[in-house]
C-alpha cells in the first residue's frame, strides 16, 4: 500500500484492512486524488447542506495530488479540478492548494531530502 503524506502512517484496523491515516485537517489527507465516486457526486449533485437538507453547487477549484506511475517511473505533484465544499474541506478531503504544498505534505521528510526539496 502506498501511503504518501507527511506524518501519515499505514494502520491496520481490527478486521485486518490496512489504510493510510493522516492527521485531521492536514492537506496530506488529499495527497491521493479524491475517489472518483465522491468526486463525481460532488461535481454533479453539489455539496451537502446539512442545515436545510439540500445541496449547493460545488465550487470548482484547482488542487494538487501526488501521482506515482510505476509504468513510466514518474512521481510528481499534478493539478486537477476539485469540487470544493467548505463543510467537507477540513475533515473529509482537504487537498494541497499549490504545488509547493503538495511537495511539502505529500512526501515524507526522507523523500524530500532525496528529491533535494527545500521545503524541509
């Protein structure tokens, strides 16, 4: 399992499933692109508004994620169109807002040193 992100770690749940856990509120939670099903739901149906039980249009913004392609041997931060919902940003899927944030949050300190990054 690839678990990218500063201060993130692979954890094993009681049922034996492994997942990548990152600190709440950290942009490292968004180092992988948002799952397509969630992305599509937010783009098409909008953001849930729990106070009035409706959905408001998602704001389309650019966010960054870490793309690791083992076939082409590339590992880099790339932008994508992201459905921004203010209610979901902090807890659910906060993604890096700039390439520099992506390079900081989506690579471990050791990876940053190997890459020669100046973010550490």
